[in-house]
C-alpha cells in the first residue's frame, strides 16, 4: 500500500494530539514528512522561550520542523519534500496559493465547528459562549478564503451544560481522531464527494480579543455562565471592581431573582459571591484577584478585611 506523504501544519494542543494519531495509529497509511508550526514565543512572567509541544513531538520522531513567521518563507524548503497532502489543524496562518498548490493530491483542514457555522480561529470558545447545544468537526478543502472551502465530511458532538472550553476541546480531539481514521484515505482517494458551503448560513468564531473576555453583567445569567465556561481555562473571563481586575473561573446559575442592578453583589455566603444579572442571580464559585492565585469565592464570607462586599457592583 502506498503511504501518502503528509505535511502537517498545526500549533496548538489540539494539533499535537492529531499529529500523535497520524504518527501512531495511522503510521502504516501515512508518512509525516514535515511539521510546520508557529515560532516559539516568550511566555510567562519570566518571558522564557518555551518550545511548542508539537515541535517537541515532531523532533522526537525526527521529523523536520519549520517555524516561519510567514509561511511563504519556507516555500523552497517545502517544495523539496514531494508532498502528497497538506493537512492543517489550528495552524494560525493563512496559506497563500503557492503553498496550497504544493501537494500532489489535496490540501485539507480540520476545523472545529460544523461549517459554515463559526468560521475563524476560536470556534470552540464561541460555540460555548453563544450557548450552542451542538458543535463538531469538519474535514474540508483548503482555499485562500478563511474556512470557506468545500466540505468533505462532518460529525457532531453535544455541548453539555457543564462543558468548558477545556472539556469540549477533549471531546472534539477524540472526534477528529476517529474521523481521520475513518475518512482521510477515502478523501485523498476521491471516494467522498465534496459539497460547497452555503454562504447564506455563514457565522464567525474569530480569535478572542481582550474585550471579548470581559463579562457583560447585563446579559442573562445563562449567557454569562456560557461566557465563563467558554473561556475556561484559557484565556479566562474577567470583571472589574473598583478598578481592580478579577478573573472568574467558575459560576453557577441560581433560581433566584433580585431587583438589583446587574453586576451588583447581593450576598456573600458559604456558596460564594452572589451577583445579580439581567435575569437570575449567579454564584461566583472560583475567583482570582489580579496578580494572585484563584481562590474559592466563599473565602470572602465573614472576612473583616474585604475588598469585595455586598452592594458593590462589578463592571
């Protein structure tokens, strides 16, 4: 059997797990001839350069790694690999036509939504933030327009009421791995017919901006819960109080209503910090003051020296 030569492009935890599947489970069907990922960046307070996990995985298997600031910089090197297929998954750069034209057979993308819904770089977060009940994986053809290529196959997963970004990522990784095993060779061999996306149904899940992370207390309690869960555990939703930033890690929705302005702290008890919203009250369960570690919000109950008190209003 011919082993297809695949150039894999990805930079995230999601991508790393997909690469593992290709290297281990599909090693008899495909050969990874190169891995392209984002350049290593300085992270943390110490601003240390830490190699990407996917880069370390590729090096463990002695696979050439390319980390250009702009993918076109590596064009000549990639041309030498005699690529059959380019497979991308959360890579982080647009691919120009010169790169799209490299493979002998196809240029494919693994996208973590049910396209044409949620095109863009943060479909998993936005699926939860928007209160969707289902999302999924799309195996699609790469084109020069963002996530606009024809669809080969889609499968879906449910979004539970307690799902966070982290838990949903793990669900989608498992789904994507199984789909690759079932469909990748069929797609390459033209055994699955592609279908164009309906442009009238396009929505977007673009990269999360700092302004997207801030909680809007004028929303319903349910949507605020979705917001917090959709950003956990990265980048984490936040709110402000007296010009201080507080990251909110976990909340629950109550059956209680109050007449207070949205964002008002209406109680602090053993459950946590109770906050009014446009609809039901919310309980903040885990909170993180700026520059400190996250704590159980109930720690503020009974405290004599308390920067958070009943009547204060989160902005």
